[in-house]
C-alpha cells in the first residue's frame, strides 16, 4: 500500500485552500526555505503517529483555529491481503481515502477567546467512506451480527442478484452461529462484490473501524527530521525498529531454556545478596531499612512497608541494555560519534527493520519513511551512495525526502520531483509543481505520432545529464547553453558587466550539444522555471541551394532541430527552400547566433588568430573551451572595448526572462 496523493489544509504554511500533490515510490521535495517542504513530512507524521503533544496553536495556519487542520491521504497499490481487509472502504479505482481532522475542543457555546492557551485541548478524528449493502442482512461490519438478528433474517430468502446466501452453509435450514454467519458473509462479499446492491456512506472512524482494523494495517511511517539525536532511535521499545530487532533475537528461545536461566540467576543473586546484606555486626542491612521505614511512618495504619528486589528477568541477564557501538578507530557508543555516522545509523536501522519484518512475518506490506535533508553532514561520495540506497529501498517501500542538494535529484527521474514555491499576492501561499511522464508521452504522441518508451527516454536523460544539470531545479532561472565553450566564456563576460549569476540564483546549464537543449528546456519549463536558451543556428557557409550529399543531410538535420526549438519557444518559422536558419537575434526568451558562438563573439576580432595561438601555447592543447576561456579573459582584461555589444543586450533580456506558460499545452 503506497500513498498516491496527499492534500493538506490549514496546517502551518498551508492555508485553508491547501496544497495537493501526488507521490511516487521515491519523491523529492525541493524548493527554497520556508516553502513548506518539512511541513508535508510533519503532516504525515501527525496522520500516522498522532499525539496531542505534537499539536499547538502554532500548527494552525496563522494561528487560525476557526478551521480544522485537514490531512487527506489517498492510498493505492494495495496488495491482495490489503484489498480484502479494506474491501468495504476502497472506491471504484481501488483507492483507500482517509481524511484526518484536528480541531480545538470547545464546549457548547464556548468561544476561542474564553480559553487560555494553557487550557487548549485538541481533538483528532479520521474519516472515510464505506460501501453499505442496501439489504440489512447483507451489511458487513467489523463484528458479527447478533443471534436475534440472524434468527429474524433466516426466516426469509436471503438472495442478492440471484445469488443465494444460504447455500454457502452446510445446513441451510439451520440458523448459523454469529461467527459462522460473519465468515460466510465475508466470503459472499469477496465473490459477489460487484453485483451487491450497495451505497457509499461517509463518516468518522466508526465507519472506518479505525481503532480495531485500519490503524494496525496501514503502513508504518517513520519521520527522520534534519536534526535528530540517535539516542531515541536506539532505545529498546516495542514500537521502534531497534526494539523489534532486539526482540527478534529472543523469539526462538524455548520456555524451558528461559526458566532454567532465570532459576540459576535467582540462586546466584540470592547467594550474592546474603553476603552483601550483612552489616559489620552480622545483622541484615535490608532488615534495618525496612524496620526504619515502618517506624518513620509516624502512625499505625495497619500497613507494613518493605523494600524487596525483583527476580532477574531473561532479557536483563542475556541482553542487558543493548546498545549500538561504532568503531572508527575509537570504539564507542554511536551517540558519541559525529552526526554523519548517527544519521546513516538511523537509515540503516530502518532498512534492517524492514528486511527483518519480511524475513520473519511473511510481511507483504511496506513502510513509509520521511527524511529531512538526508545530505546533511555527508561527503559527495557518501551522498551518491545514500541516494542509490534510497532508490533501492523505494523498490518495495516509499520514501519522501526534502533536499537542497543536486546529488539527490536527477533529470532522468523528473517525475519524482515536487517543486515548492511560495507566492505572495494578497496573502502568502504555497504552490507545488510536478511533471508526469504521461504528459510528456502525450505530447510526443500528439505532435510527432511517436509512442516513446519511458525506459528509453530515461536512459537518454541519464546519458546527457549529470549533477550540474540537476542544479537547474534549485535555481530561480535557468540559462541553457549549447556546450563547454559558452560555459567557460559567458561567465567571464557577465562578470565584467558585474552580473553575478550566483547572486541572482541563475543556473548556467550546458546541454553538451544543441540537440539536447530541447530535452532540458521541456523538463525545466514544465516545472515553471524560467528558461533562457542560447544556441547556434549553424547556418552552412555554403549557399543552401548548393548543398550536396552529407553537407545537405547535415543541414537538413540542423534545420529540423532549429524548427523544433522555435516551436517550443512559440516563435514563428520562416523557411527558405525548405531550410530554417534564422539570423542572429536576441529576445526575452532566447538568443540564437546565425552561425555559432565563436564566429559571433571571437572570430570577428582582428587579432583572433594571435590570441588563439597564445591560448594553445598557454594550455598546451587546442581545446576549444579552454581557448574560449582564454580569449574571453584576454578581451575583458586587456581589450574591454572589444567586448561584443551583444553581451549588454543578452543580459538585459536574461533579466526580463520569465515563465510564460507550458511549451506543450498549445499542442495538446
């Protein structure tokens, strides 16, 4: 059972209109600070692990308690066992929808203003739906019906849509016991659910059977906040992973062995205590203490006090106070290590706990883990390793995490990203942006007649993208350029104009090839990130009507690529002899160079060849990107008057660039 979608209202930064989002097996929540990412994890913790201690006035949006906190969770991907357990509560799409309400408790006629904050008492309830049969005898409840009801029903024909309920019993003429009736009723619902005449009713946990059924069968949710001491996680409690792990160690021990060990331990304890209990004069220390306790009561109540030691239990003898130790050259308890090791220990405990449940309990369900900023304290190689581990864990379970780190998102898995933004109009509110693979697939089908394969497309993204591309998801604006020459050169020209990309939170993303620009543009743009494209038109040096063979094929491919980019940018296309090679132009959405970047910015300089030769000698290589860097540095340092006037125009338009809608919608 996995969370398919989530809606949250009137909780912390989320107003009464609320937010909604879908979830994948692995979902990354990204966005600036204070946009509500952690609030999603806290809301889920409230839903699965509610406690009054977690609720205060500050949990309500702007402290407004006139409306309840509302958390609605939609579960899908139920396994066969879960479908059977929740058959009366799932909808037509096999979705189980549960809504939690949390509100301030008020007596009749009482007002918020009449209560002091110390007197606040909060109430929680969970609501859902249930399919109820229109025939009373056919209603399936959590408990068997009464003997009296069954006796009255049995006087009639119990038939539903030509299906005779009584034929399920060995003796249809005899009134069955309530437990047998309930068993057969469950079987009848399993076999004839689709044809049973029923209606959907909505109400609180009485309908859901929350306390005695749903709570024990929903996934367990574990929340790991950004700052967390491992001490709480390594306590041996029945409800935490470490407690379950330790409990498993003792499960296969026989009662005889337990009794034998405890009996021997009691004898040893008694013998030791006899020696310890003797005072200097040979009298009992414990006897003296017990005598004094009773004398010091000061009144005869007919009650005698006594200090007495308990018998040593098996767990105290064999597994006394289990702890986790770590040896990194210095052997010590895990809570004495750095935060990096502590956090990785927490992740490892959760993973071990889940593997153990599958090993020992025929566990077919899953757990859900909420992680806040898993990148904290980790070095890059460890980040990559942890991200791979989270991906592996999400094959069976569900992971949600907040992050500010490009190591924990990939363009390849864009559908797992949820981008949070805070909008400020009359009042601040959070919006969440996501982009599904199905939408991209629909675009290719409608516009190109192609049925694209998801795995194939992901592999293509994986090939052209690295961590530097992922940075675009965390930027306020993205400049997508063609290659490394522009990436080495443009920041030098921008810096000479005092235009700091980092200060403005603009990511400069190299596509590696102009052919890849379209892929990156679609992804970033559909997350509503303003994108500015800079690319070469690559018009051939030869007249178009004189192109032949390979030159012509190459020109056709580049012309087609230019058309596609202009279509994405919603720009008019003016073809010449079937070719599309625009003139150099700079707009608020893109800049295209008639030929290429070098021709426009560097080759037009009178001493270009001389400076290029110096670059080759300086670096000992003819690398084009390094030559571009050298030339840009030389021009801005020694010949500032030769800086292309295009730079000023380019920067003005980049500054004006804004998101103006989906590049796909007009074609859908």
